[in-house]
C-alpha cells in the first residue's frame, strides 16, 4: 500500500464516523443549491437545475450528510456520451462550516469508486479556472491517491464566454484510475 493509499484509507475511516455518503435525492436539490450559492466560487445554476440534477444524474453524483441526514457537501457529475468510461465532475462544494475536514476528497473517492464498479468508469474529467487553487489541490491530490496521470489543457478560452469576464476553463483529465 502506498502512502497516498494509506492516507485515503485513514481519511475514509475518519469520515465514516462523521458523515454518510450516498446518491442525492430530489429533496436534496434545495440544500445543494444553497451550498453552491454560499460557496461564493461556483457558477450558480438555477435552483430548478439542481432538482433535475438530483433526479436525472443521481447515479453519477454524491452527497455527504451529517448525523441528521442534512446535506453538507456534494459532487455532481455525468458520464460523457462520447466517452462512456469518463465521469465528468461538474461541481464540488462543501458547506462553509464543514470545510477543511477532507469532505470533498472523500466524496470524490466514494463517488468514483461507485461509478467505476457500477458503470465501468476509468477516468475523471473536470474543468478548473486558473484562480481556483482549492480545486486544483483537490484534483491533483485525487490523481496522486489513485496513482493516475493528470493532464491539463485549456478546454474553453475565456473569450468564448458571452460575459467577457470569465477565466479560461482548464480541462483536467485523470486516469486510468486504480481502486
């Protein structure tokens, strides 16, 4: 077992004592929307889209719940139609009071283990803006924990966005995954 894998096992056991992770339910949509809004860094989608996400993409998303069953963090994702072995991570957010506990990494690990087992996923894709150091650290550490290659390239140049103030979205490709 590598040091990164040992850290992963330790984090999972610590996490298991405090939270549960499962697929989101439609009833979680409002809480997930609030967590995204309060993050102050995510592009906030409509509240309706989070309800749809919880209904239509629950199999490729995850939510962490506290002891009361209240969502405190989430990862939303989908399978790319052109690349069915790749999970695209759309958003990751943790409630402000729960940050710094490794929740985002634990959610990502649990979700990808589930979709690897159930759907045959062997890679993760996501986009990160250059100023988002927290996401860069999250996905760089994720790649290291899973002994996977991490490739980066600009997917969407900032000039493509209609508001004219968006940073480039850098595509992170991580894989092949090992579990």
